C-alpha cells in the first residue's frame, strides 16, 4: 500500500483525516505550511512509525511517492483567506497544478476539498451539484470562491487530458474539535464568546442561514468518495441539510453552554451569502452517506473541547 498524502494536514479537517488514515493502517505524509494549521493538532502523531510531517507550501512543487492525495491545503475561514487574497488564489491554482502534476507522475488518485462557496450567494435552494452558482468574481470572497472553482476545473481537465483520477467534494460548513478558537468562523466564535461570558457577535440581522456538519460525518463522506471506484462522478455535496439562521445558532450555543452572554449585532460583511443548504441526494445515492450527528450533539462535543482548551490557557 503506497503512502497517502494529506495537504493541509495540520489544519482542522486535515488533522482529523490524518488520525483516521493512521487508524486504518495507512502510511500518512502530512504537508502543511502552518498558515492556519497548528502543530498541536498533530502533536500526538509525531513519532508514530507510519506518520511523517513535512513543512512545505504547496505553491511550490513537491516530490514524494504516494498512491492517494487529499488536497486540503487552503485557509477556510473568511478572515484567514482574506488576510492575503493573492496567496489564497495561488494556493488553489498554482498549488492545485502542483498537486495534480504530482498525481499524474505517481498515478495517484486526488480528492480535492472544494466548497459550498462555489455556489456563491445561491439563487437555487437547496443547492444541487448541477447548479453553476452565483459568485461575485471581484468581491472580497472571490479569492477563495474563484480559486476553488479553478481548482475544480483543473481537476476535471487533468482527468480528461491526462487520465488523473480526481474526486471533488463540495464541503458545506463543518465544525468540531480542533477548529482554532481564533479562526473567525461562526461556531468557534460563538462557543468561545459564550464560554468567556462575552457578547455573541452576530453579523447583520442574523437571519442568514448555514447548514452545519459535524467533522466526523464529513470525514466519513470524504473517505467514501475517495474510495469510490468511479471516475465520472463529478463534484459531490457533503454537508448536513439541517439549516439554521445565525440567531438560531446563537440560541443553540447559549443553551448548550448554559451561558448568559448577550447578543452584539455587528455589520454584515460584504457578499455574505444569504442562504446555504446542501441537497445531498447525490451523496446518498453514490456513497450511501448521510450525516448522523445533529447540531445539539455536535455542539456538545465541540463545547467540551473548547472548555478544556480554555482551562489549559
Ligand atoms: P484550516 O484552515 O484549519 O486548514 C487548512 C490547512 O491548510 C491549514 O493547516 C493551513 O496551514 C494549510 N495551508 C494553507 N495554505 C497552504 C499552502 N499554501 N501550503 C500548505 N499548507 C497550506 O481549514 P479546514 O476547515 O480544515 O479546511 C480544510 C479544507 O477544507 C480547505 O481546503 C477548505 O477550503 C475546505 N473546506 C472546509 C470547510 C469547513 O467548513 N471546514 C468548508 C468548505 C471547504
Ligand atoms: N458570522 C456571525 N458572527 C461571527 C462570525 C460569522 O454572525 O462571529 C456569520 C457570517 O456573517 C456568516 C455565517 O456566520 O453569515 C457563517 O460564517 P463563517 O465565517 O462561519 O462561514 P461562511 O460565511 O464562509 O459560511
């Protein structure tokens, strides 16, 4: 069995993926430039005989021999990906070319971590994979959205032109332990604010919706898609169709934490999508997958993690 490469392996999703792959007996090469990733996420794997860590930026080419590549390298939080937008674009474009070039040489299968952001501020609801999206190509989110759209195009083109086996997973908002508490995404913000007794920052009127998937569910879907021996599936949505407004989410976080934090309304960031909800019929049909963990259970597990983190500070 050839090693599995996980780019972005020290990040939130990547580190959980490394754990699962090690558990399943794989040899894992984790590559990360530590922009948003943390050594703490993978510290427990250092020294494991089947785990190897390489500090590397995928914008530069990498020579390793691997059988499969999970390409997760890319900041995911709007705060992080807008910090250096040109770098974000390079990661999803030049980085993707490097990953696909490596796959071509090694005859490796590639799974690209795409995103619901390819749908932009969607006019079709819930979002199906055949919807082309509604993206502002010059807005503040475009470095991420358009980068991921080009990455999808590169996957399709390397598959058609060079026979590289590619899988595209369109991930909808995913949360859980190991999301950096300063990451800036809504669930980590709300939980940390609630636990510290600080106001929960709601952007806009809080009526915008998102669909939140617990990390374990997401990774199960990701692994099933990677294992699928079908090269013509195209992108597959993986997310939890339970749709919540940010006001409902804030309420749920207050209930789970028992916090009395007030709500603090802040300006809505430009181009913030109004609604987000996956149609997961394709994942159900192709992968036999659907999420099992509801929001309350997922929040409880995540709150336990942050309580421990804060207690250790
Ligand atoms: P994250 O920020 O925790 O992880 C990203 C990792 O990639 C970090 O460890 C970071 O240091 C690394 N990285 C960034 N640029 C790199 C580069 N140029 N070279 C090497 N490493 C680099 O975010 P996450 O939530 O774990 O997201 C992982 C992937 O899943 C990303 O590609 C993201 O776009 C995608 N995704 C995540 C979500 C979600 O809700 N979590 C939703 C949609 C898509
Ligand atoms: N959001 C919020 N308060 C926060 C952080 C985010 O109300 O402290 C909102 C944000 O405006 C968006 C939703 O929560 O409408 C999800 O934001 P996140 O950054 O988690 O992900 P994305 O916008 O990429 O889906």
